[in-house]
C-alpha cells in the first residue's frame, strides 16, 4: 500500500462556473485555471500520482498545453486512474477536504463523492469529501479563492 497527499489552491475568476469534484456549484464566480479549475479534483490527481511516484498533475496535464484548455478535471481523473492501472496500482480510498469561506458546500458533497468514485471506478464508500472554512482568516477567508487537500491510499493490483 502507498499513500499520497495532494494540495491545490485557485483564485476566483469572474465569468466561469464553479466546479468542484465535477459538480457545478451555484456561486458568483468560478475558479481560475487552464482546465475547468476544479481545485478538489486537481488535488486528488496529485495525491494519486504522488502515491504511485508518477509525478504530478503538471507532468501529465501541463497548463501550457492547449489540449487541456477547458478540460473536465473529472475526465483527467479518469485518465489518472488509467495511468495508475498501467503502473499496477488500484485506488483503495481517498479523503478530501475543500477549504472555502463560501459558498456552503455540504449540500453538494455527496454528488461530488459519487462523481469522483465513478471516475476512479471505486465504490462511493471509498471516497470522502468534506468542506471547512478558515473562519475568515487569510486569502481563503477573505473569499479570494478555494483550496483543497487530499490523501489517497493505493495498492498493488
């Protein structure tokens, strides 16, 4: 078994939908990014790649490559799952925390779990998604963006 940690943060950007864990969440702004800006899924991709010692999201999906412009991060997650399989690994479980002052995310975490589990080809019971705030401290607390931290456990297949 191997463990990986992922972290990502993106600033808000007007005129974009807010996508987290593949779910479009109603909010005034989305997140900046070359793809859909899905900070949760990006952190999860990094955790999985790190656990398998396969680099990071920038190694496989570089932001300078226009091929990934506007891409669905959940599709990138499915491609990451395939990279893991090719390397002889499967996903055991993942745990994720979204850090955002707003919007309230609890109503959307179950759908996020289901979409992420589908992309990873695991049972939703093996995917945990939680949300917290920074109690108005720092850039996240001022509403400048959203961060996510994830942990992934993989095993040999």
